[in-house]
C-alpha cells in the first residue's frame, strides 16, 4: 500500500515495461529484475496508463508502435499524470521520426530494436543518472527557496496573516486547486480551518473535524503524512474511515510541535488537493511541503505564544483601567474620549498601525498615575494650593513606577510619563522641549487638554469648543507642538462635532 508516505530506506527503482509482444516484454522484464529493479509489465498503452494512475514508477520502457494507445500517446499522458516519471522509447529503424517526436515531448532516451542487454543497461543508467543530477539541482534550489520562505514566516507574528501566508505558499509551490490549514482548538481534540484557498467562505467558517475523523483528523491523530493519488487502490478500512470524496489527488501533512512546547497535542494539518486528471503528488512535492510545515509549525507556535502574552497584557490593561475608574469615575469617560481622539489624530498625522495602537493604549492609561493622588486633592472643588499642585505633578512618575515593570508596554510608558512636558521646556516631570518630547506624548497632550477644557470639572464648568480651540491656538509653539495642534484643528469638527 503506497498511500502513507514515510521516509525510511530508499525504495528500489520501479520500472514499467510496455510492449504488445509478449516475448519482448518478458525478456526486458527478466533482464531488469536480474539488475535489482522492481519490474511490472503491460501489453498496451491503456493497460500501462491504468497502472501509472494506480502507483508510482521511476521509469517506463515502452514500445513506440502498439495497437490502441501507442507509445507516443502514452508518453504524453504520462507527462501529464506523472511528470516526474522517465520514459525510454523502444523502436525499430523505420520509426526514427517517432523517436524525434518522443524526445521533443520529454522522452529520456530510446533503444533501437534489436538491442543488447548492455545497451538496455546503459540507456537506463544514463536516464536515471541524469534524473538524479536534475533532482539534486532542484533540491539545492528548493533548499534556497525554503530558506527564503522560512525567513518570511519567522518575521510574521500575526496569526491570521501567518496562516494565510502558509496556505498561499503551499498552494503555489504544489500547484494545488484547494488548500487549507487547519489548527486544533485548545483541547487538542477538534480541528477548524484557519486559512484556505479555493474553498467557499461558508465551508471555511463551518468546518469542524474531530481528531480521527476524515483525512485531516486521521493525519492529526497519527502524525503521518497521507498522500492519496488519483487511482490509488486503498484498503477498505482506510477508505471507510477517511470518507474520501470522488476527487483527484489529495495530500495532508501534519503540523507537529515538540512535545515540550505543545504538551504532545497536534498543532494542525495542511491539506492540499488537485483536480481530477491533474498530475499526481510526487515525492518531491511531499518533501517540500514537509519542510514547509516544519517551518510553519514553529512560526505558528511562536505566533500563538505571542498572542497569549498579548492577551494577558490586554487583560492587565483592563484591570488597571478598572482600578482607575474605581479611584475617579470622571477618569473613565475622559480616558475613553482621549483614546478615541488620539486614534483619529494619529491617523491624520500618518502614523503606522503599530504606533497608533500603542498610542491608543497609552491614552487609555494616561491618567493611571492619579491612583497615587490623594482623593481630597483629586476631588477638590476649588483652586489647588502650591503644595497640592506639586503633589498632583507627581502622577506621571507614579504612572511610570506602575507600568515600567510590564515590558510589553515599551514606549507607551514614556508617552504617559512625558504627556505634561511643554514644547518650550517649561513642563514636567523632566523639562523636555520640542522634539525631545516623545511624539505620542505630544499628541495625547493636545487632545487631553482639549477634552479637559470642554468637560465639567469639580472646580469649574466646561468651556465651549471655540474657547478651547482658541487656547490651543494661543499655546501652540509654547505649550503644545504646533504641528499637532494644526492637525487637530483640521479634524476637530468632524471628530467632535459642534455642541
């Protein structure tokens, strides 16, 4: 049975001898068997093609002139169904024009009847050696290509982008009609499609396969590559278990992580299929896709771990935000609005997606340091004394002490710490000026001031939008970055609207 592919010892070279003359077929077959080859026989082109569709051969030795399907037609069909298979043509002196046509269509060599055993041996060895040299060149090219693919996969930590990238690469490299990458759920007992090509969206979203069920479930459960080429004769128990559709060739490759990384649970399965009549999946296809899935497994596992860390980080932020709300209910609505304004202003200024996301988080947390401000000062209905004001000015440093240990926050901490720096250097806590102030801090400072001015506070009523904008205009170049103020003035009506 040849449907499960395992990399063990090299299998013997398989040769199919095709000739309508029984004596020639037997003589050539027996000669090749004595040379250690595994030989099958067929007595016409149709019988040969049936065997080619049912199993893989390294080489075909075929007569050129046979009733029904002749050797030239058989060659063309073989190149279509199994392009990696070599063919040597046997012919008479009068048929040399057929030989030229066969060579143009991919024949690896020819023998002119009658030929000697030495000539037969030489023709086969020459064809196999040339094929070996070509395979070695392809292997080297493949390794170079796979190395490039590996670098591309490692650079991607977004799981959705990564899985689609793997599917696209696999479909292109294997010339597959349909490709899907299925990942196991957290229990390790069910597979769902993470990315696909050639499948309807409703199939992608609805497909769920338990381990052990169908092709994907079988491969995930056993950890073995499964290749089923069109015409393969499967044992009944396997055919029943796989629920095979009436389709062309199919290939499934498991994604298996190291036990220490995945607790021994399968990570997923890469599935590919070709249409009826398309070339069979070859050994080189399997080797390439096995290498690809090895690389993809590592990259996907890294992306999943990154996502877990990021989820933990987001939950931490949510907990911190709830702590701020418990301290000062005003901060809840204020922080949300400042975050929304920061998002719009960052997009207007042309910042990249990662920086925009970081600034949105920073805006949500920009008042976290107020946890360290005494409540009687925080909620004081009148003006602050100089001592109270100095106490309030410590909140950026309190924020830094709270957030700095969370390494995931990175530059976010600096944005929060330096939000109250002034463009002219008169701010706090470090007296930074101009471009020394982190860009994110300068952006948050403008929208934070705007929302604070247009909101009710314990010690005053809200200003009008126009009053707040006048203060921003007058303070541009002194308290605030003039470019950031100008950008906010351009979008404020659209973002905030008029009261």
